[in-house]
């Protein structure tokens, strides 16, 4: 340790920096090797501090260890003398993983032998200042000097940045002279233009279809995913990605891959068909299908059907249904089981290559880097081949034998299982197989078989990235690149399959599509438009960081879409009968109600107006309250769309003193004094059921023991569902189809539920008209 410390300080590192470096095993090993190589070329005393700095920078940034000796030589031979040249050299070796390196091309690209004279720097800066002289004289030292630096650097790529800066400072001072008091004053910031109410409204009216159009200042999902915005590798340049391992066969495999794909981006959405998709999957669907769509690629829907114990046909159907509901069409629908024979053949090859063995240890995991290895790890290859064949023939009991891969994963999982025994018929292959591959084995190989270019998955799979690369390389098959993104979580909910099953089994919710859940089928049933969910994913953004978001942000996206899509109708949830005494018993007229009052050209519907109407109980107060603007014995109110103003003549109560009916007079709104408010009403309505939903859980994090010590089932909100069995709605909705959406004027947005019958319609409240401040 002391020798290594002395070695590090000998190249100019401070003792503290050297000690910090020693704590990083990989960096310490690389730097030590680089210094020893440098000493071989120049001797122990021939490495100065400038070279030492470059050696340290190179060792800490180099991804391919086999290039360490080559780059060390370039540094100590003074071919690479600046950080700029080193950056170019690192990029070159990353882009050229195969031997031999073309020395001339390398030296040209890295500026080897290029010497920039002080005279060249002076001339370049002089030229740039001359170009901007007029503006410089006006703005003086408030001018953006970075612009001068940038243009001079562009003209002299390999010049020392510090020298250029000194020359810029010198020539600017010569032109402008010393700074004055005015130069020292802060430059006034330009005032932002005021945003008018119309501007805000216009922005809100931009509704995204398939995440293409922006809402407000948020970039559309397509913009976020298009081109190089995500810094993903270009097709065929997998080897430029972080952690990607290059083997002698890599470039030939990439060449064959490019011939098959034609350079087209290929992604896949690979759900397990053992449950219903939830809001988190919406981000995954948008990310995988959206990235392909935004870049003229294709996306596969691939079912990861490797566990016959938990898979059901209803899940296969529901998953595809949800993908298409969100507006995406798979290029092809595939199954991991399509490849069972090829996966088995590859497993045999893996054993032959000495990378897998048959293990008889109970349980699937050998945890920890220091965990004892399986006693069967070193069993002869031929023996493992025979035993694997016996597993396939069903000659072992379940759990008696597994096929393990010889690798320690980043999370400490040692020798993960590749195949296990399950005596359960598969929904597609029947009883043909009794051994089934695991996710750790199947996933990357199916990606390889389908020539996926970008294997996009959530952050928790980052620990499997090295094993993903390892397995493809161990078998010498094409290796895609795995990229991770942060998963989307919502507060006040649970999305785990196991926990949703618990909620269903205990009767807390009716099923996977209960509108209080955040499964996609539940959100659809509640009336959430797919565009709103896509917009929400765009607002959350394509981030690597894990995000936990409040439900009200999703609800806001829903309001934005439904405001444009949902026609207005009138409905009364808690009816109060109103008799208009100055109309004849058989009086009846038709009232035209616009579907979209802000744009009447979009159509209208007709509702009857008769002597008997119904209003909301809350729209009448027997005793006047301060600030109350609706109907009271002394205060008339207008009826929306009808052209009438009504005034109370008589209040009728039941035996308990509850108001059950009002008798009123009406007059034309043209002749009456303008009322303080207009209320909605219905006449000759349909009786319907209305279901009002609130959050299912009382706490933000129902799964967090610190918030809910007794478990999520004890955190159920008793008021999460309120059913109104005798609400009234105008007859215009009579022909509505399941999932049709409406805005009940002044009440909220509602969607027709599948429980509806010809005799009685059932409406789910999707969201309220306005956000409840208490929920933020």
C-alpha cells in the first residue's frame, strides 16, 4: 500500500488525492498499470506532473482496459499533451474497439504533432474581435465574451484554452480600455412579456394525441424521445455504450445485425402475462413504443411467458388491449415461448463452454459476494450435460435440480438460475416442456434473437446489465444494449399484483378494473382518456431518476383532455322537486343545449322543459347565507339554457321538516333583473346510478410501515366510494355507449360504466370539474 501511495504521489498527485484513489480498486489498479508502463518508456524520473495529470485522467475515464498501455505510451511520448487531445483519443478508442488501431487516422483525429504558435492564436483572436467589433464597442464588457472564446477555439481546435482566454482578455482590454463604473453595473434583465388569460387558455386547449402535441411548456413525449435527445447509442454502435463488452466477434455480429435490421431502431415491451398493467406500465409502453415511433423504428409486444403457474389467457388479451388503447400498434406480437427450443439449445452450448452447471441446492438464490459457492459449481461439463438432458425428460422432482450460470451479479446474486423444473402445462406449448427458463436467462437472449437495438427497462434492472452483456458474449450471439429509466410511482395507491389480489380477495375492491385502482383497465373504466395518460407520461418526463408523483397531476391531464372531448349534459345528483306554478299542467317546450358552450358550432342536443323540474338540493337555501348567490326565498336564480328566472313562492316540507318541494314562478330572463347565478336542472329525466370515487387509501404511502404500521389493508378510506342510486340525468344520454364521456354541468366529468343496463345507466365520476385544494 505504501509503495503504491508513493507511486501515485511521484506523478504529482497530492497525498490526499492518492489516498482517495487507493479506495477505488478499479481506478487504483488502472493508474498503477499506467504509471508502470510510463516508467518503462521514460524511466521513473521522466514522468512530470503534466504527464501524471493526463495519466490519471486517462485511467479514470478509459472504458476499455486493453487500450491502457497504448494510451499511456501516447502520453509519455508527448503525442497527447492536452486534455483536449486526451478526450479525442478516448473517443477514438471507444469508437474503434477492434485491433489493429490505424495509427495515422488516430494521430490525425487527436491532433498529434499539431503545434499552435502564439502568432496563430493572436491572429485568430484578432479576426474574431474584428468580426464583433461594432457590438463590442456598444456593449463593452457586457458583451458575451464566451462567444469570442468559442469562435477562437473553433478556429484553433488544438490550442490551449487558457492561452486563448489570456489573448482574448488582452485584446479586449486594448480595444475598450479599463472597465468604467458603467461596465461594473449589472446588466438589466429584459422584462418578461405578460401572459394573458387567453394565452393560458390557448395552451390548455392543446391536447396531445398519441403524445405528439405539447401541453403548455411541457415537451411532447415524441420530442423527448426523438433523435439524440436521450443520448442513446446509434444503431450498430453498441460498443460506444457504457459498460458494453467488446469481444473478438462483436464487430462481425454487429455487422450481421445491421444487415438484418437495415439500421432501423428496434425496441420491445416485454410484460409478464400474470397480471393487469398499471399506471407505471403506461410509462414503459410510451417509452418503448414511443422511442421506436419517434425515430421511425419498430416495437415488438413480447410476452415473457416463462412461468406457466401464473399465466392466464385473460392477461394476454388485457395487455394487448391496453397497448392498443394507448394508441400503439405492435410491429409483431411475440412470446418468449416462441424460442423455447432455441433457448434450450443455447443452454446446452453454455454448459459445453463451461459457463453453466447443474445444481441440486434448494432455493434459487446464492446471495452475497462472499457466499460459499455451490458444491456442484466445478462438476464436469459432460456430467452437467447428461443431467440437463435428464431434467428435460422429467427424471427429477421439482426443486431437485436447476441449471445455474457461473456469474456473480452486481447485486450480489451468485450463479443465477437459468432453468428450473415445473410440472405444469404451458398455455401455448402444452406438456412439451417440464423445464422453463428464468428471466435472467431468457430476457437478453430473446432481445438478441429479435435483434433489438435498445433494450429499455426500469432502473431496478440496472443490477442485471453486466449479466445481460455477459450471457450474450458467453454464447457469442449479438448483444443489444440495455438502457434504464426511472419507474413511475404514484402516491395513495398500490400497484403490486400480489397486493391488488389481496384487495380483491378481501372485498375492498370489486376486481382489477375497480375504478379506485390505478391499473390501466381501472383507469379506462373510470373514464380516463388514453391521451391524458400519454400526456401525463410526457409531463413526468423521460427521466433516469425514480419519480413518485401525486395523483392530482394525472387528474389535471384528464381535465385538459375531457374539457375538449366531453359534451355537456345536465344531471342532478341530489334532486329537489320544483313546480313552476305559472305554467300550465301540460306545458312543454324544447330547449337547445350546446354540447360545447364555448364553441356552439360543435353541435347541440334538445331537452324538454315542463312545469316540473328538478334542481340540486344544494342550490336552494331556506335561510340566506352571506355570499350565497343561488336560490333562496328572497333571491331568484336563472335556469341554464332555458331563458327563465325562477322565484320561490312556497316551500313544502315532509313530516321531519325536510324541504321536499318548491313552488316557484318563472319569468323570461329577457325581462327579469339579471340574477346573481344560473343553475342546472332536469325535466322528464332518466333515473341513473352515479358512483363518486375518492382516494382508496388514507395515507400517501400505504405500503410504508412508518406511515401505516399495520399494513396497507388497514389504511382503506371508508369514503372511497359513494353510490347515488337515484340521480337524474337529461334524456340526451339515452343512447350512450359504455365508456362514453360527459361533463355533467357544474358537477364533474363522468363516464358510462359497463354495469349499465337498458333499464338503468350507471355513471362513474372520472374527476371533479376543479382540483380540490385539499388534495394537493
